[in-house]
C-alpha cells in the first residue's frame, strides 16, 4: 500500500504558491489528473452583464453587475439567483501574474454553456462550442505581469433545439424531470504555466496485469525531446521514449501492482515529464489505477471477476450551486452518501461531471458510467450532428484515463430519429477507447446491429409484475423474444438501468407511482423490486432512481439538501444484498419467457393476425361494432421500406393505413403482463375495443420491432372472448412500415 500512501501525501505537498488566495470559491486544482505546480485560480468576483440582444457588447458601455465565478447566474452562490431565460452573458475581470516563471502559459475554463468567446488583453483567443468540456488557449506573449484583463462572452439558447441541455428546463420554470438551467461559466477558470515545449492532450491505459501505455501530444515539438513517466510503486519504475513525433508513446509493464477495484481502490502517483539534454522542460503529476474491464457473454468483468454493479442515478444538482458543487468536499460527500446506502457506483446522469468528482470516485472505489446531457436536440435539424460529435469526443478524450469510469453512455431515452447519430458516436467512441464498453443509449431506441451491451428502463411499482418481467430475462434485446430481434442472436450484458424512483413525502413534488403510505410499505416495495434484479444471474447490475431529490422530483434516497429519508442501514441491506450474478459459476441464458400470442405479427408465422385493411376510414372505424366487411383482407407487415422486404407481406404506399381484426381472450387466463411489440413508421395509434391502448408521439417512428409495456391499460380494456383491435398509421416521408403483436404473460 506504500504507493497509495505516497500518492496521497504528495498530493498535499504539490506547490501551491500561486493558489494561496483568501476567499476564493472552489480553490482546489481542477485537474488532479494533470496537475502542474505553477497555476493561478481565477475564480471569485467578476464583472457581469446579461442581455437578450445578441449585438449588445458591454466592453464599452460597462458591466453593471457582479457575479461569483464559477457559479452560474441562476444559482444563489453566484450572488444573482436569476432563473429566467437570457441568451447572452458577459464576464470581465483583471488579474496579475507577477509570480509566473514558466516560459509558456495557458488559460483554461473548465466548462461554460454554450458557445463561448474569450479575450485576453483585447485579443480574441477563439470560440468554443459546447457547454460541458474544457476551453483552453495558449496565451504566451499576451500575458503581462500586472493588469491583465480577461473577457468571456457566452451565448446560450436552450429553446433553439440545437444544444445539448441534459435536465435543464426548456420552460420558464422547472417542471417534471427538468430543472433550473445553467447559463455561462459553471466550472473553474484558471491560468497554468507550462514549458517551452509541453505535454498537451495525454492519456494512459493501465491494465490489471501491469501493462502500461501512455500516449501524449507534444506541443511545440523540437528535436532532442524525451517523454518520460515515473510511477511510484513500492519499487518506483521509469519508462521513457523519444518524442520524435507530435504524438509520443511510452509502453511497458509494471510488476507487483495491486489492481484498482471497488474493495481496494489502489492508486499510484505518477510524474510525466518532457526532458531535453537531461533537463526537465515540462512536467505534471497524475494518478494511475491499474484495472481491466472486459465483456464475456452476459458478464462485464472487472479484473477478470464479475462485480455486480449496484448503481444509483446521480444527476449532480445542488440547491445552492445548480450544476456546480458548492465545495470539493460536497463532490466527495455525494459518493460517500451513495456508498452508505449500499451503492458501489453511479450513472452520472445527463451531465458531464467534473474531473475532481472522478478523482474522488477513483480514491473511494466508486464505479461510474460517463454520460452526456443529450436531452434538448431537434433531430430534424441535421446541423446538431457535428457539434454533438465533436463535444462527445472532447468528453471521452478528457476522461478516458479515469479508472473509475467503466463505461460510456452518450445518449439517454432517445426517440428513433437519433439512431443514426447514436451509431456514429458509438463507433467514434470505440475508435478512441476500446478499454471499456459503450452503450448506444440508455433505454428506449436501440438501433445498432452490433451493440456491446443492452438495457431497459422500467418504473413499474408492482414488485410481482416487475419480478415476472425480469427474473428470467436472458440478456437479450429488451423484452423481446428472439424471433422479433433484428440483431444477431448473441446474448449480451444487460441491466435495468433505471427503476424504482419511489417517492416519499413528495408534497407538491412527485415520485414514480403512488407514494407509499408507511415506511414499511416503502421498504417492502423497494426490496421486492430490487431483489428481482439481484436474483437474475444474467444481469450485471441495476441503476436505482435516484441518489437525491432534485427540486420537484422527490424520489431520492436523500433529500435535495442531502439529508437521509430513512436509516441508511435499511437501504444498504437491500441494495447490498448478494447478487446471483456474482455467485453463479457462469451466467447462462435463461429460457425464453412464457408468452401467449394474443395478437400475432409477421415473425409469429401462422399465428400472425389476419387483418381488414383500408386506406381511409369513416367516423367510428375503431369501434367494436363497426362494419368492415367491405375492407380488403391482408396480412402484415405492411409498407415499403429498405431492408424490410422479407417482412413486407402487403404493400402500402399511401399516407394512411387503417387495420381491424379480432383476438380472443380465454376465460381462465390471468394477465400478469402485456407487451405491445410494434415496428411503426410513422405516427401510430392502437385501439382495443374502441378505446386507445397506445399512441406514439407525433411524427415518431422506430426502425425495428420494439416491446412496449401496456399492462395496465390492456387489463383495463380487454374482455373475455373476442376483442376488437384497430390500428391507424400515418406516414409523412421516407420509408413506411407497420406490423405489430400483443403478447401476454401470467
């Protein structure tokens, strides 16, 4: 353990001459993974101006307000607390840099939302697009010993449909699952001294067997430079290689290391240097966790061992700071609170968490899925794609050396229009980082033919039906039997990546389902839901919604101000209970669930429905007593769509199609679950006995068969004996297709 102790001690001893300032908010170094000795924290009081007039420029007229950076204008910690919409925010401050000795300097803003321009001493440094990743400019030659002026302008239009927002509300006030916005600077602003030649973007791969690779971009490369890395193990090791190209690589193996894990989060301090003729010209310190993540069948293995991922949904909101934690200790405390509740990791949900959070996760042995705030786009606007891809690449490049991140999640709950962009981003992620899995999207619209892992979201609050649905799930595509799946037949790692969300004392807020009326009812429901997932040897983890309440959404284990709702021992006993995934000798596919085909689609063969079809319909066409004897008879699927010829039985080219059929319900069958399995393109509505059973969003479509839980509504509408099923699909543009089944289970 000497390496870890040494690492912690040396972190405290890193020179802090330039950051020793009083009353600086968030004074700690923002990049513990790339920490140089000479730096200056520029957080604190800045001049401020805001306007909805895009052409307004306060540099001549003046800045009427003051703001505390790095907190956004909407937060109370900023000193403003202004939560209305505003498109333009401007910042200005002056600073001295008399103690800087490094030959080159870089100015950094860790994150500012959304399109940011930066000036230093009147010179425009550049424009950065994206609200979640670092902005960095070399300012050598522009920096003065005293009287430096930095000006920042951020343009942020959350109603444009062009920006990733995450959980920022697009309405004036917070509502539903959307909360207070973050506009402008929301992470630390700082200045850094570097060498005449220096190490730019760098990352390492450190595996559990000690294999080590470091790849670094060298800025201002010149002949005679050597890249060197010293790792402080019990017997310190040093690797080096000539920096003969802009991107230099070191490769070696470290013996007698302790792999990083949940139980033993061993970290080793390392120093990365550029050397010229035996003289150090640049250096930074970092930390390394040796660990390996790999997929084997339905398992995700950490250092060759199946570790059940007991994850919690963490949205990273704070009552006083919104997206910005009030202090470094608040970042660390959220991890400690989660561990006390029995979780060993988190989905970092709809937000790119700052590097200091990931540093604390590494020191505490906390598993993280890195996510992107993808909510907000209008996928009909193709101009979103390039900035989306670019910013996600920046996210991966920033964090791919973090040992705590064991998977990537660039999208969440997307509609089918996002599928092409999702595929592009997943493939780009695999090219940048093949050391951890990337899920195409969490929940909803999976469209890749070769997904690494799969998942589903399920907020069913009934432990019985929830258990029936998931206990025997075999790690295949969502809730679909194999005959409907368009991907290859391999089983894959699978988890229910959102469940629970049980509300408590919601008041004017909300939680999922009806709030329990007693503590006993709360924990009975929680245990029933959770145990169903723990008992399936083919699920590698779960994600419980959520760690804390967030504004009006009150379904956290803790309140918004981080107070426990109940004794944490009770939560820890449930979430930390043994998982079949970890104790089974190997995970094997469970048998396909027992479904009864109430209504058949084309993949059901002879059980597929025989429909009455029309291309227009009079009033009342969906009712049970409607006379459809003059409608044509046909079999599904219907349409014309590239790649679906083998499923297209009946051509359909018009804007609308109307279908009717009957399906029988046995008198002695108790419906436990009902799944609508449907491939639709475009907007579709399904009726049962004249009443709406399910309806797609306007203009929505999917690109394959998808299982949709309709249990509650189906139970309400179904009758013993014959039932009338009626369907309408409206096509806008492009290919069109319609086919559906209804499956019921006990």
